[in-house]
């Protein structure tokens, strides 16, 4: 049995085959959840937002433009959903509620501590830098695919990733996780 490509599945969904949408959900649910988790920082919220993305994708499937790839369309939809959620949250939650909780076990030799601090540092990046980082290092997209999802030139994607890596490096050095060159 050959694996159908995403656009074939979208075509089938538009023409009433709901099981084809289930295949798309199976294909992308984990990745979308991981994007959401990295963007909002809370697993329950990430689950809810992931579900919202798939509901919206299903509702908007009829307007899908077949010149594009499904993954770039749904990733873009996911990123927009997370960005909108974060904007609403910042308007309603006092900034003190978003502060990091220090972990007494955090130290530079604990791999879990490095991972937590890296995730916190990524979360603090501006969306212009955080999104390419998530797409590159958590979704495994190429520069060209990131450019497609973000609708940016490849050169701009490379630049933003470079700046993001530098910001992350500086942040982790300040926290004492790496020696300064």
C-alpha cells in the first residue's frame, strides 16, 4: 500500500472522506502539539490549542490552495493560533504570573536543568526568532521549508536563526551554563 501525500488526502477530505482527515491528524498531531507546547509552555493549553488547530483546519479545508503544501499551511495556522493565545494571555495575566519558578535542583551539571533553561530561554525569544528555532530544531524543517511556512525569504530565515542562537547562547552563558569564549 502506498502512502498518499498530504494534498491527495486534503482533496479526499474536501470531497467527503473524513477518514483521510484522520490520517492527516495522525501525521501532524504530535508535531503541532510540540509547537504549541514550546510556544505556550503549558501541556494542557497546548492540547487544547492543538485540537483548535485541527478543528479550524477541517473547517477551512475547502479554501486550501493546492499550490502550497499542507504541512506549511497547518504549521502556519498553528503558529498563528499560539501567537494569538499568547497575546490574549499577556493582556489578561499579570506579568508576575509569567515569571519562571526557580528550581532548587538547577545547576550547570544537571542535563535536565540545561534543558529546562534552554526551553525557558527559547520561550522568552521574540516570536520572530522563536518560530524559526522551533521549526528548525523541533520540527526538523529545512531553511526552505521554514521560509515557506513563515512566508519569509530563505536569507531572512538564516539570519533570524543566527540571531536566535546568539541570543540563546548569551542567555545560557549569563545563567552560568557555559563558559564565555
